[in-house]
């Protein structure tokens, strides 16, 4: 594979001049909307530091914000919202989905349905995730009187606005969806329930940085994983963790994923056959995406495990894979036209480059954990079985 490697500085902003999410030379309805918000817009495939990224006043919302316009094929976007000390964000409702991760701070969110005065309020902290039910009123409060709070909100606004650019329909619609949310007590309780496999069902998780994970052997290196199913939104989320001295197998999938590094440091490679290879660093607080159908790998160059959170389009994300293969460990690799790349199938320069990067940090590469022998020695994956009742 002939590739040209281009790295980036720690800003994490990587322009992809030849990659377009809409018709060349045209701005989509969603793109026009974010450009009219009067806040910074960050493009490319990654944002290195959400803790220090500049934000500015977002109109009359009561918050400061920045928009993340990543190369997601306009499947999803992300809003980095800063709530001032002791402040709150003006209530809003909209006809698109939103999943929230708390970057910094502590506070609370109130949710209620249109036509109802009954509010359900729950508290959150750094590391919390929750989904906002479709078209439900919601507002955010900062629980600290001295420190700002930052939230990253992944939304399906691009899809909604591009299909129906009528802002009155999107932001002033009176439709309710009681099958999604009807003010049920405990709807945002942190007490979820496990389903089969690695799936956990809950509309609120207090801290994904410490949530227990389970073996996911087919992705390599003894990595672990946990998937979250939230009925409050069509977005799904999962956390993955893998040890020092190792990296994830190459894989690919459809567009729209936003990944957030929760702990650790390293870098990611993204490429497509015959296309330019993109490389960027990440650390705690980096948000990035995987290009549509591009192979990508995540490399741990630090001395402790890496954990990250991925927010995706759930079932739709999986069905938009580059070339679906039968579910199973052997059927998913390149030899079987799948979307997973076994370590034995990758090109030698990938491991060589990784050795060099680890050496800079005094980290020893654990080659054994990146072999089929080690993979098969691990417990069999507990495959998730869908339960949408």
C-alpha cells in the first residue's frame, strides 16, 4: 500500500482537502446553521484538548460553546458547551438526538416533556454520560459557584437539518414521544441492568472512566469493552480499554463516531487503500473521529492502560460498515472480506513505527499479546444479543 504520512501538531486539527461531507462547493443546511452560531468551529478529524479549547458566548443560551465539524459525512456533530460558574443553559428542545459526556465539572440536568410541568432532575460529574430524549425540554445547571463545567454533546443535527432544514419544525415542534420518554420515575437512574454479552442498559451512567469492562478478545491485545444501550436516544456508546505496550487491531466502519480519550496517551492511524494516511496524537481530553470506511488503529504509547469512550449511531453505525461480514472472530478479518484486520495481516511498518514511538517513552512492546495464540487463550467473547423490548 503506497501511502504518504502526514502528522499533526498537538492542536489535533487535520485538514482533509479532498474529503467532502456534502456537494463540492456547496454548504449544506446544517453547515449554514453552525456557521451562523457565532462560535468557534473546529474541523478535521480530531481536537487535541477539550479542556482548554477556546469557546465563546453562544447567543442568548447562557453558555459558551464551540462546534466540532469533523469529517463525519455530516452524520453527526458535537457541541462543546461551557456552563459558567453558578450558571445554567437556557431550556431547549429539538427534533434530533443528543448524547452528553461531562468533560469537566459537576452539575445537574432537568428534563420534561412538552405540555408537562413535571421535571425530572439528575446530577452529573466528570465522566458521566446520558442521553436526551427526542424533543424533550432540557436545561443544564452548573453545580459549582467557582468553576465552569464543560459538556460535549454529540447530536444528529446534521442528518435532521439536511433532511428538513425548517428550523421551526426542528426547534418549535410540539410533538411528544411517550414511547421514548413519558416522565417515568427513575428514568435517569444510574442503576442500569446488564443484558447478555457486554451490553449494559441505562439512560445515565455516573462515571464511564471507572465502569467495569469485560474481555473483548477478537479486537486483540487482551482488550476489554462495555457497550451502553440508552433508550433515550438512538445513539449508542461503548468504552474500550487496552494495556500498555499494545495497540488495537485495524478495523473500519461507517461514519459518525466520536471518540473521547478518558485515560492514557498514544496516537491513531487512519487510511484507505491507496489514500493518504492520517496520523494524530491523543491524550486524556482528546476528541476525534474515524473517517467513513477508513481503516484505523489506536496505539497505546504510555505506561498505563488506555481507556476511551465512543459515541456512535448504534445499529445504524454497524450497518453502514464498509463490507459487512458474518458475525464471528475468523469471518471478520481481511482474508474473509471483513472489517477487522488481524495482526498477521497488517504491514510490517506499522509494528516498526510503534516500537519507535514506545521507545521514546521507555515502554516495552508486548508482542505476545498481539498474536493469535494469545487471543485464543482468552475466554470466549460474550457476544451481545439485541433486546429492544
